[in-house]
């Protein structure tokens, strides 16, 4: 049996350094501009596509890492560069995760390439599940999908909220209720092809942070998609619905499977934001002189920085454990996936707030990036399951009780 080690192997170190280089040389210099413009940074996405950072091949190679760490390493480094641009580049991966997690091999082969386009003309994809009245409460989803047997088409109507890349996506993956009486077990995912009539994502949303990442509400008015565009295929859906009607156990529902696949990677994104703020405030504290000495020599500042570093490292260990467990099909018996996202998100918020405080008045100015990181960090306690929902998942897992 090999000796236990937390050292990264050569491939992982090379990947980390490669993404870090792109983040330092391309992403960071562009971050303030695209945050201010609040527009999708297509030139940066294209640069990522040209070097192979944006595309399914990259995701497939990262996922092939048996340790599960490669995708987390890439996310941490890219989001260290900038969270808004990072989400513009990696936002497509959520839709890809939905297709990969629930789709057939034929669906993967047909639709995943269309999610990315190519280096000459990159595309993005959107995963649309949250609704105005159904965020964490996915069982309350109101978007409906009915099968038109004569036309062999699914007809989808409803509204989705807060969709990353919504409206500008080449491919939209939409969750909808097929049999509402079954709650979340009566839902399925559907692939909406480019140019499909009835889909409107023109309501772009203005946000506190992640401003370089496009977010919109998506409206579906009798949207028709081919019968084969239900994720997993019609036969698999029919079998799953039959099990649900009979009260038998199911493998879960589409949106939750997608979030379980992505939670450690989202935690790694939060780590990148936190680390950026920690490193910047550490450098600032070493050079900022007050009362005749650098402020790092004051215990209040030094202890704050010590806590920031400790919490980042602790969160990273939780993220890496969950990523390893997920990749190796280990059951999250204590909600380990939720633990990783919860801890990393709250560390990002606390760390960026401390960074602003350490810089004082300078931290409140756009001249320094800590105010942007502070704004960006907050989303990590909200999206893909709020901190409260993560605690609910963990408490149910450790107690075996349906805590409400």
C-alpha cells in the first residue's frame, strides 16, 4: 500500500501552475474593466478556448484525475484571478455536468460540443432550474413539460430565475415537472437547442458581484423540443416515474444530482476568492506604515491574517476530501459535499471582509481589488444551495432525521 500523502503529483502541479499563469497574465489585468462594464468577457473566453482551458476536453481530462482534485485546482486558480470572469468561463460546466450526469452517451456526444463552440467562435451554455417561487425548494417547481405524442415533442412552459448565461447560451438545459403530483421525483431535465422559439432570456439582471458573468431570467412559452431531448431518454424517464408512483426508491432528481457533482468545485471557486483577498491584504500589511511601523507588526492585524490563512487551509481540506469522495463514488454519509461548499463559502465572505478592514479606507475604494472580491464572495453563501440549506443537508445526514 502506498504511503499516505497530500502532495500533488506532477500533472496536478503543472495544471495548477498553468491555470494560475493564465489567471495572472490574462484574467487579472482584465478583471476591473469587465466588472465595471458588466458584460460577458468574450475576448477572455476566446483566449481560454485557444489555449484549451475552455472546452469539454479540458473538463474531461480534469474529471479523469482519479483523485478528483484537478477540477478543484483549476477552479481555485482561475477564480483567484477573478470570480466574474471565472464564472463566465466555467459557468458552462454546470449545464455540461447536467448532461454528463443524467444524459445518454448519444446526448453527450451531440450536445456537449455545442455547449462550448470552438476557439474561432466560442459558445456558452446555461443550466436553468431556479424559479421565483422554487429556489432551494425544488419540489415547488412550476415549470411544466408535457409530451405531445402526435408531434413527438416536449412542450415546456414556465419561468426560470438567476440563470447563468441565460438567454445568451447556445444550449439551455432546463428542468421541468412532468408529473407535479410526484414533487421533485416527477421532474426531468430537457435540452433546448439553439434558436428554439418561445425561449426568451432578454431580462438581464444587475448584480452585487460576479458582474462579468451574465445572469438572466428565462421565460419559456410553449417551447417545443424533440422527444429525445429529455435527459436520459424517454424510456429511462418512464421507468423512473413508474418507480416514484409505486413509492420505490429512485436515484434522485436531475437538479440535485447536478449540484452534488459541482459542490466541491464551487467550494474551490470560493477558496480562490478568499486566497486572493488574503494574499493582497498580507502584502498590504507588510508595506503599510502607521505609527512608525508596518501594520503587520500589530497583533490585531497579524492575528487576523493568521486566522484567514488557517480558515482557507481548513476549507481546502474539506473541498479536497469531498472532491475525492465524489470522484471515487464514496457516499456522502455526513453531507461532506455540503460541508465543503458551506465552509468555503463562509470563509470567502469572512476573509474578504477582513481584507477590506485591514486596508481600512483604501479597502473601500475601487482602486484596490478587495472591494470587488468582497462583493463577489457573498454569492457563495447563496447560490447552489444557501448556507442554511447546506446545514439542513448536513443535519439530516448526521441525524437520520428529516429536519425541517
